[in-house]
């Protein structure tokens, strides 16, 4: 099995930039938006305190003071890009479908009304996608490019409980099936290095996702941040943070399992520098990406290669 020609890139995986160039014939930029949403895992509806790795502060805008409007955030974000650019409005902070549908519609409509905004990417939880919200999203897809980003982290319920996600794998599966039926693009977030998870646990997550109707994935390592439950666990030695070598090897293992048409939207991430505890290697994102690329080359491997060998 050779690398797919439709990627049209020099990478060993199907990155988001290549996907958008294939689809729209140009570079597309994501503009991050904090629309003021909260999270049912923090406000008591599902649980309190949030996931063990979440610091709960939200975006940097939220830390400064009153949030600018969606329109003002988009106008501000556009200043960093050429005037002819196309944009996706990325509703990123907390759970961006956790509100009455009329409020959600007004915020999404405001974003889509801005010049050169061609679609939405909406970060949310599997347990916060009511039928009226999915119906709303399905109505947008005739004219706009729509993604829903689902925080999963792992398919293993024992780990989901340990990290206080507040939902289980079945709820995620229900959300994926409902979204796929509506025609919306689905991006799934996973974390490598979760407490108690083995290499086989990570590979099982990848194998499970490879069989589902998802369109994209974001992968990053477990980050220990000051002021979080996980940060305290790290400081008292009750949790081990994965090494860069382990992380890189597992990311490549996951890429080999995923179908070649799944869009790789992220391969690493870092946290706010003022509260970042570990792992220190994650602070250098470029080095991590280069290490992943080197490992793929050393293996003479690429995304989806395991499916070709099966």
C-alpha cells in the first residue's frame, strides 16, 4: 500500500491544511472564539470540578474581563491573515452546545454572517448534543462547512471515570451516530498518556475509532497544570507523565491504524505557560512534530498503513 495520492502533500499523514486545500482550493484559517459557554461537568449539572486535567479558566480573553462579541473576536482574529483568506469560526472554549438552541443559533448565525467565514468548528461533549441542536447543525451544511469536535479522550469507561469526564463511551457512540446521520463532519479528541492506560489501551482506542464514521482526529499528550487535580497528582507522585519517546511512538502507532481519509487536525498540544507543570518536552511543539515525522520516516510508514497490511 502506497501513500494516498489525494493527500497532495509531502507528509506521511493527511493534515488539515492539505484537506482544506483539496476541498476549497486555498488555505483556510481557524479563528478561535470564546462565546461564554460553561461546562456541565463544572457547573453541577453532570458533576463539579471538571476533568482532572482542566484548569477551568477558559480562554485568555475570559481571564482579562468581559468577553468581546463573536463579531469583534472574528474581526480581531482576521487581522493576522491576508484579506482574501477564508475562515472557520472555531467555537473552542468549554461546551459550545450547552445552552438553549435559540441562543446557540444566534451565536452561530452571527459568526457565519461575517465576511469570508465559510463554516464552523464547534467544540463540545458527547452528552450535550440534543436533537434540536443536531437538527440546527444539519440545516447549516447545505451552505456552510460544519465540524463538531467531540471530546472523548479514550474509549475505556474505567479511564473516563478516573479522569472525571462525566460521560461514558456509549454516550459518545450515540453522539457519533446521530451526527453522522445528519451529515456533519466529526472530529474526535483523544489523549495519550492517561493514568492507568497501557499501550494496548491506546491502540484499542485507535482501532475502535477507525471503525466509526468520523472525519478527523486531534491527538495530544496528558498535560499536568497547576491548580488541577492532575497537577496535584503529578506533584505528589501519584501519576506518571509519559515520556516524549513513548508519546511519539504511540502517536505513530495510532496514525498507522487510522484510515487514510481521516483528517489529522492536531498531533500535539501545550498548556498555558504560567501554570504548565509537565511534561516539559510538550512545551516545544515543533520538536514533537518533527520527532513524529522522523519516526514515520524511520519506520517507512504513514497513516493507514496497517489497514493496507491487514
